[in-house]
């Protein structure tokens, strides 16, 4: 399962819990009305606690995705690689802090995937930075497309955006 799919499932789960809580509140009112013992709903509480854990993980992921969207519209010619590096370091610290604060997350699949995603992004930055060199031209980009198996169409360095560079998935390349 991808992190995007997990994020969708988390949002669906939150919606269901809201619905269950409304039903719980109605049941509690009815129990009070008839002087019955108030039900505890331990499964609902457990679901809410699970969602809180996943919300911490997916919150970092959501912020990372939003940051990448902001970067994606940047023109390649105007790109300042130091901004990307600063962002990658920020998210790497966030993931590390989350893992330190919640050691049990080390075995939680979405957390492991998040850490891999952030690390992959950070590891692709030296290559992106080297592609910013003035001597890199269109034939180099064609070679990169061959190596990655991704076709971006015609490369025009004046209109190229960072989203196209992200499509190359450079984090999957060794050199």
C-alpha cells in the first residue's frame, strides 16, 4: 500500500469514527434517559487511539507532499537547490524526532515507508543539484530519460519545471 492510499484510508477511518461517535452520543443520551448503565465503547476508543498514531505519521507525509507540490511548479532555470536541501533536512529531522518520541513506530509500516520516502528524496538531491550545472544540456537529459526509463517528451530547459524532474524518480537511480 502506498502512503497516498494509507492517507485516504486514514481519512475514511476518521469519517467513520465521527459517525460512530454520533451514534455513541445518541446511545448515551438514551441510556441516561432510561437510567441504564452508560456503555464504554472500548473498540471505538481503541480506533481513535490508532488513528492518532497514524495521524502523526501521515501528518508529516501530508506536509512533505504539500511542500513538493509547491516546489513542483518552480521553473528549473529558477531553482535554488539549497531550498530543496533545507526542506529535505527539515523532514528528515521530523521523521527522526517522531521515531525517537515513539520508538514503536519503527515497526509500523507507514512510518518505515515515510522514512524511506524522505530519505529517497534527500538522496536524489545531489543528483538534482549536479543537473543544475550550466554545462548540462538537452542531450544529457535525454540520456537520463534513457537510464530511468521515463520519457518527459521534448526537453526545453527554459520551460522545464521541477515536477518533470521529480517524474524521473531520481531517488531510484544510483548515479
